[in-house]
C-alpha cells in the first residue's frame, strides 16, 4: 500500500487556543482520532492522529476551512496519500494511517514558564 505515516507542518499567527480547538475539530470531522499531543510551551503543538486512508482527502479540506495553512511539503504529502487512496480498491480505504500535525505559533508573547515538580529520589 505504501507509507502509513504522514507528517504535516504548519504555522499561524492566530490565537493558539482557538487554533488548537479548530485543529481538533478538523481531525474529528475528517473521521480521525487524536491519539496524543505535546505542547512545547506556547510556541508549538504536535498532535498525533489516526484515520482511515480513505478520509485523508477530507483532512486537507477541513484544515483549510479553519485557516490552518499547511506548508507546501505537507500539502504535497496529503495529495500523495489521496492519490494512493484513489488507486486502491474500496476495501483497502479502511486501512488506518497515523500522522502528526505540528503547528508553530508565531506571536510576540513571552515563552511560558512551566514548572516541573521535582521527583524525590
């Protein structure tokens, strides 16, 4: 079938809490599930997701609708998966793929200080 993992990258100047909610909604509306996420201060988030191969085309459209602009390489990767899906029999479109959506937030806010509690040794 080919690759089973897709890495998507984007950046935005929009407010991060709103963008994160929109990303979650876009993945969900596309038939995907969020498996995990990692926040890197207030600079970036990496969302790990899973979805059926046949739903990948919906994801690009859903992200555009919420103004999450993917980098050109990410658009090419999505379109490559859509092309693979178009060439497969219907039964194979249910195969799951995994991916990450990395969003970098461009802003002038100070970096968040996250205090990590010490662990007794």
